[in-house]
C-alpha cells in the first residue's frame, strides 16, 4: 500500500548574490521558496497559489511568462507592474516538478 500524503513546505531566508546594483537588483534580499505536493495538481493550481500569495502581499497586477528551469516543466516567471518604475519587473519564478 502506498503511503503518500499531501504536504506544503515553505521557507523564507536572506539571500546574498554578487549582483550589479540597480533599481530592480540588490545584492541582499529575502527569498521565499515553497513546495506543494499532491496528486492531480496542474499549472492552473500553481498560478492560483501564486496569485493568492502575491495578493496577500498587496501585489495584484501579475503576468506569467513561460520560462526554462532545469528541474521543472512547465516553468514560468512571474512579473508585477511597478508603479514607481512604470514597468513590469520580475517578482518570482516557479514551476511544476516532473513526476
């Protein structure tokens, strides 16, 4: 008998990267990572989870763009319109793990 149960794991931590600083890139920032595991989940579920997450942060103008990630397929980048910069900026990256 298979012993699978749905799970949700999330972490928030400080990240440091060697970046050239500009209005959309910092050398230090906080990153949120999450894994939701269950049977029958689709890309639509992932988009819904991301919309709910960003809405709770007050970010409601979102766009999703297909992307390549080596460990997930399909994968997508998440963009939000930044009023101060007057342009769309990447706020996340995501994907569905292959079975």
